C-alpha cells in the first residue's frame, strides 16, 4: 500500500506540474485514501494478533483431540476394508 501511495502521489505531482488542477486534486485525495486504507489494514492486523491468538489457542487444543479421533476412525475403516 505504501508503494501504491507513493506512485499516486507522484501522479498528483506530475499533474500539478502540468497545471491539471482537477487531476492533481483527484490524485492527492486518492493518495490520502490509499494511505488511510493501508493504516486501517495494519491496525486490523495488530488487533487480530492481539486478540485472536489468545482465543484460537483453545481451538488448537480441540483440534488435537479431533485429529486423534480421525486417526482412530481411519484405522478402523482400513481394518474393516481388509
């Protein structure tokens, strides 16, 4: 997102230099919007790391018991087929 922000910012600057004021403003606002979106995505990632990791550890514990059950089921199925 940061690279895209820089590219759009450069487009805005080029339009300012060529005296295309409307396009300059449009690219400036677009650059701000991309920066805001990038910040939002980064903040969402931080929230997921902070809160979801501690919550998902319980599912990891359940997953281990389900894995054992499925292993037993597959062993019985294989024995039945033989």
